[in-house]
């Protein structure tokens, strides 16, 4: 990834996070110096971001030298990484739950298709009706994540909800002899 692309990505992320440069006037000379150097280094860390993040941290703000600022920055990074690991772990747990739901739903739908082909409409309708609820359970698992609700499969869940409900409705109409 080129430095320009890295910088663009970093600025985009900073803008999305609402980072501004209001803390620059309150920053210690050690922080300002470290951020000046960081802005000219490999990653081209935006000066205002650097100053704001480090000035907000008491350990960085009271650092006596660049080494102290680096230690404080590394601790901020470690906290962020730990938080991200928890969020990703929670997401994986929720997605694993969804995967199991969809595997069971896949088997139910396959059975319902066999029953429809064999003329067992009532049995097929019951399977399809039960299956139509399953995507909602996946949606709930993702929305009710322990740390932060993240749903990377919302569109797919919604499509499954509507398609399975539609199929169950059609089977119900056939089974119940309704138009």
C-alpha cells in the first residue's frame, strides 16, 4: 500500500471518528515534538490526530521525553487492539451461531422440497413455516452482540426472512386450500 493510500485511509478513518485538532494548543512540547516527527515518518501520522490522541492521555501528557510518549502511545494501541479482539470474538461467536442456524434451515428447506415433490404439503408447510423464523434468530444474535451490534449479513438475513416466509405462505395456501 502506498503512503498516499495509507494516508488517505487514515484520514478517512479519522474523519469518521470525528477527530479534530482542538487539543493542539494544550499539548506539551514533548507531544508536539513527537507528533512533528511522526508526521514526517513512514506512516505520515496526521499531526492534529497525533496531538489530540496523546494530549487526551494523562500518561502521554505528563511524559518527560519521547520515550515516555512512545510508551503511552503503545499502551493506547494495546488497549485498542484488546478492544478490537473482544469485538471480533463476539462477532465470530454470533456468526457461528448464525452459521448453525442456516445449516439447520438448509436441511429443513431441502426436506420441505422433498415433501412438496412427494405431495406431502402439510409436512412441507410445517417445515417451511418453522424455517421462516430462523433468519430472525440470526439477526437477533448479531444485533444483541455482547460488545457492539454488528450485522455483516443483514441483507442476506432479510432476504432469507422474506423468501422463506413467502414460500411458507404459498405452501400454507396450498395446504389450507386458500387462494
